[in-house]
C-alpha cells in the first residue's frame, strides 16, 4: 500500500477514524436547519444525537479501521 512505517499506524488510525466520525457528525449536525436564535439549542441537540449515533459506529468500526491502517503501514 502506502508503505507508512508501522510505528505511525496509530496516527493513520486516528485520521481514518476522525474522518469517518466527523463526516457522519457533520451530516447529523447540519440536518436541523435552525434560525440563529435557536442555534445553541439545535447545536447541543445535534451534538447529543451525533454522539449517541457515533458511539456504536465507532465501537463497531474500530477493529476494521485498525486492520485497514495496519495494511496501509509496514514494519
């Protein structure tokens, strides 16, 4: 693959995981198109929904992401 040294696999893992997490969370946070007066309420509600949605996804995706990051790196 890319030949990134294995000692950096935790960084590769973090980049992949944060990318997936922020992609989904941004979609959830963008869904309720609220006016500026209700921004904080909607933001907090979106954050809670995103966190509740991401927790099982991250827990289930972490092993696959770790495996993928190990394939992208070398010893």
